[in-house]
C-alpha cells in the first residue's frame, strides 16, 4: 500500500522488451534508497512494481501485459521523469490517502491555468472512472494523492501547490500528456458491496 505522497523523482533509464512484455530500469533520482530490498514494492507514476534487481542508483522491475494495457508505462521513453514512492511502513505518516498502486485507467492533461501561486489542472478521464470521482474527494494521478476541486461528465480539476510542482514529475508534464488514474479504493468497494447486496435481494 502507498499514500500518494511522492518521495522522489526518478527517470526511466532503460526499456527492455522481453517476450511480449517489458522490463524497466528506473534511476531512483531523489528517492531515499539505501535500504532497498529485492521483492519490495515501489510505485512508479502510481503503478505498483516489484523490485527484481537493483544497484546503488537504480532498480529493475518487470511490467506485465495487463499493466502495460492499463497504464502509461508502455509509452514512457527513456529519460522520462517519473514519480516514485516506496511502500508504506507501519511507522509511516499517513499524509495522503489509501493508494493501492493498482491503476484503473488513464486520463489526459486537458488544461493548466495559473491560480494565484498554485496551478489549476484539468484532466479528461473516461466516464467509467468519473463515476467514482467526487468533489473534495481524493484521486491518485501519476501516483500523487490529490483533492478533487470539481468534476463533471468529461473530467475533473485539482490544484497543484508550488511544493507539489517542485517535488514531482508534474513540473515536466505537458498539456496533452497521458496520466495514470487510481480512483478512491473505498468508492470501488462501496459500489461492489451495493451491487452484491442488490443482486442478492
């Protein structure tokens, strides 16, 4: 599990197609990394990946066909900046919201506007995902826990404060870019429970 509070910005160092899927080598950049262990989870732009190898400056992860289909990892070029977060510890401060690292789908940066010292970002998103997005609720965009300012049938808006822009890959994200979206975990489970209850009734 993750919190959506980015710990560092890294870069895609190398892409290695392997038997129909992909192996990524990710340079960790500013991510605290000294005690990394094989088998641990690291979220890369919000996608939970397993460390299968590492050195002092990078880690290796395999990306399945399912993940390539549902996320933007299939299109990230070598050198692209990525948001990184290591999995939660029992002692971790819970500063964001519950993030599983299981991306539901992708959206697109539709607009970026200045809003005092912040920026107001609008994302276009599939209607199938927008049903789970609520005003003043939480959403995870490229691994970043954000508060929804507004939502309609075509997309949603958030504010990015200066700290977020300076300490995430959003500083290099352009209008038109695809982003990974993970909706609030509780919304997904609430819908499933209600559907099961209605079916049983």
